[in-house]
C-alpha cells in the first residue's frame, strides 16, 4: 500500500493506492514545513485519514509539497509524517517535481505551477533545474492567486478600482484596512487569504481593471521566469494549478504577445501522478 500526496498552500490531495489502483482518497489543509509544525500534520491526518485503513499498512509515501524543495525542509516533512505512518518509507520533495512528472512523465519541458503560489522549473525528464528561485508570496509568486489578490487589495485601498467594482468587493468580502493588514501580517496562512479573492477576480474578469490585474500577473511571470529561457519558443510548457487553468485564456493571450505557447494545462496533477507511480513502480525514488 502506498500514498501519493499533492500539497499546495491551500489544500493537500491524498490518494491511497493498493495493487496499482486507488482505494481511498481524502483532503487536508495545505501542509508546508514553513508554516506548519508536526502537530499540524498529525492533527490533519488524525481528523481526515480514512478510519477503515490502518496507517501501519502503508509502506511508502510520495509527498509532493510546496516548501519541500529545500532538502532540510523535506526531511522535516518526512519526519512529521513518519510519526503517523510508522512503517512507511517517505519521500518528501517539491510539488514542482510532482507537477513535472504529472505533465511530462519522462519527457522534457518547463513546468509551471500557478495556484495559491507559483513555481517554475525546467524538467529534463528526471530532475528539475530552477533557473529562478521560488521567493514566496512576499517577494515573488508571480502569476499566482496570492499575487492577483495582492494587486486587487492594493488597487482597492489605493482607490483605483471603479466605484461599482469596489462596492461589489465590499459586499462579498471584509476589506476594511485593519482586517486586511491583520490577515496578511498576523494571521496564519496569509498567502491562502490573498488567494481567496480569486473567485471574485474570476467572476469579474470582463471588467477592464480586473482583466489588467490578471494580465499584469502573467506578464510578470513571463518577465521574471519565462524570459530566462533563450529557446523559449522551442520548449514545451505545461501548467498545473487552479489559477493557471481558470485564467488560461488570459495566459494564452499573454503568450501570443510575448512569444510563448502553453502546450498543456492540467488542473489536478494527482490523477496523472497516480498513473506515473503505478506505471513506474520499480523506477521512482
């Protein structure tokens, strides 16, 4: 019995596999070594792991998570999970590798995660090569939900949104300055809070200002990440994550303007990760 988990900033998708087939699934909050401690991992698993399955029967876990790209942080996650899954061999690696395996299997390409946060890397069919670092929602995350949410809140509080749109935002969210500052600078999971404005952005995408926010996010993605590839037009680019898929038309439009093309969109990589691991059972670390 093995487990495959795909963890972003907002949620973690878990699949339990036996004899090459999924037998159960569950969902927890996003679990990151930067924002969650051992007790958070254990609480999430105790609350959500299927009661009919004995965790001691799990022999191997592939945990693809944001924040696990740094070796020491991946080791932290493996240690946390090992408390609950005492008999399992645990691999905790970056979610970008999971996205790459889901998108390209053993082919080459640029993997792009656009969800709550963002991550971009070149995949050679086996390993990742990050041309630019993932700086998180404060310094980076271009093209992500958190980035778009930040631009929206900035526009609202700088009073550059049109009056009707600002009123609509006030009706759906608490955007009082004190609340926003508390959620961003004091409350847990600030990136997830910023990304919580994505439904509003999607609902109002035909508004010129909202469209410009999404476009600005993707132009920044190109300038800081895609433009470092000299042969960009010759490379396959695959996108995973809800934000990239929901705003694919805008991203495609930016691609036409700046000279790149997205070859595939995959909103839920967990399904293809199951295929990858069941088809390469003897060859995956």
